[in-house]
C-alpha cells in the first residue's frame, strides 16, 4: 500500500486542481442544471476507468450511478453527493483559495473534496491492476435537503453489498471516521385558533400563540439527553398584529435520536399532542426522515480494517459518533457501513469551510486500501502473516497481509430501518 500512497502524493497538485474545478461549479441542492454540471465532470473522470454511467432522474435533478466491474462478484457501494448548501453567487465573496496547507471554498469539505479523493483512489487501484470487486459509485443530488428523492435508490443499491463506504468528511479537528450517527427528524406543529379584537372582544378569540407556547414546553420536555435524544424548537411564527388575537401559529421542531425505539417514542408523543385550550386545534406533520446509524458489528469490523490500513500507511485514524445525518443512515441497518472517509478539514456549511491539502492523498490511499483489504489476493500466503522483517517495506507488506485477512460478518439478513417521509 505504500506504493499507492506514494503515487497519490505525487498527484497532490492535480487533486487540488480538480477540487478547484468542482468547487467553482456552484451546486446548491435545488439547482438541477448546476448539479448536472458536477455530474458531467465526475463522469468525465470515471469513464476512462471503464465506468458505466446511469442517470436517475428526479424532481431535484439527476442522480448519477457509476458502475465499475472487478474480479470478484462481490460489490461495494460508495456514497457521495453533488449538492451543497451554498447558493449561486457565494464564490463572489468566498472564492476558492489556498492558504498554506488549506484549500478554502464553498462545498470543499462537504463534500467535493471527498469526491475527488474517491476518484483518485479508484485510479490508483486500477494502476495496480483490475479492481478487486464490482464498485457502484452513487452521486446524489439532494443529500443536503433530506435525500427525499434518493433514499429509496440508496437503500436498493445497498441490498447485498459487502460494504457501504460513505465519503462524507471526517470529523473536524480529530479527523476521525464516523461509526454512528444520530437519526434526524423534523415536525411542524400548527395551531388553529380564532381571531378577535384584542381590546374590544378578547373573550371571543382563541389565542393560537398562547396555545403554541404550551405546546413548546410539552414538546421540549420529550427530550432525553442521557439517551442521546435532543429536541430543538428552531422556528416559530404566529399572529398578524399586536391588537389582534392571533388565529394561527406554528413551530418547526428538529429531532435527533440515537436509537429507533427513542424515535418511535417521540413520534408517538408528537402524534398525540392535545390542545390545552379545547377550542384550539393542534395539527402535527413530519417525522423521522433519517433513521439512526447505529454502530453494528459490521461497522466495527470495517473500522478495524480501516484502522489497520492507516497504520500500514503510517498514520492513525480514530472513530467517533456524529450528531448529524448522512446517506449512511439509510444503509447502516442493511449492510456494513463506514462513514467519514472523505476529506479532512473543518467548516462544513460555514464561511471558513476548507480541506487540509496534505491529507487528501492519505485519505485517498486509505479508501483504496480499505477496498483492497476487503478482497485479499489469493496468491498471498497466510503463513507470512505476523513474521517480522528487517526493512520498513517488508514490515509494511506484513501488516498489509494482516489486514487483508480480516473479513466482515454477513449483514444480508439484518432488518432495514423504517423510514418516514411525511412532509
């Protein structure tokens, strides 16, 4: 694997140029034309590797599926997305720029840096010979807005795969891989009251804001931080004028959970909210839109493989949970899933968003090594595992054979998570 790392380090400048290319195509989630341009560039990179490209149309723009054939009939799914949270014109005030070992730009860290790294990892693998297995590379168009049009495709492609590798960025600061994520849900709670003159006939009114205030307290009380369940009332609106008893008010609620039972508990409670004022009407819509990504045995084995590969390459990589969701949330209960295999850096969705340049070749090599680790070459002798060698190269060879011998448990019969798609 050291040869792969050396090859990628020699291509670091090219990686940064390709990152610039993607960053300078602004691709907000609801701009289908710009997302198509990103897909076209990635298709141009992967087609010379023999990838077959499929376009899956949606109301949000095309999802692109790139399929590469390998020696083994087993299949690995790589998950990525082309959309970002940044609107057209952001580059005018936040242009792509390089400062020391950092490349700044909207979408660089989340997650165009990861897309570039994955492409270079696949090139490096082909430089060694045929790919060890079939690889599906899915580039979606709507991850940043909930994956409403892509989650069923993601789950379909995850069926029967050996592993799902998510090239979302690593955790900021620590650069750790993500072996669990909170599930994400959102709710809208709407109160219908009755308007009246606040001074002349207040008794004839039903104050929707007052009713909603009671509901805010009840909804917030559903949180259980010790169990990882958090609830945030992030947006609230109601009323028309200070001298009018408000007839309508609503709030937008964010839910984060670590387990499905907690999600079910909160969902049931939200569905059963009752008005404090019997004359008011309370309506609840929404629900869980990303199930929890729980740390399964398969995910733990994938992390151990990645940790050993990193050690072979000469660096350490840790693991951690994440409070945010990704498309890996949709696959973790279907197949072994490892997240955070993308860029190292910081500032996702923030103006200081950046990637660490020197980490890009190392993380591309980590992804390539993980794919190889899942498919040990048959000619490698297991008798050599554990033997000590004098030279560093021989030591690297030995360690590589150790991680190539690790296998993953069968996750084919695991139950898929229940997904709610209520608007």
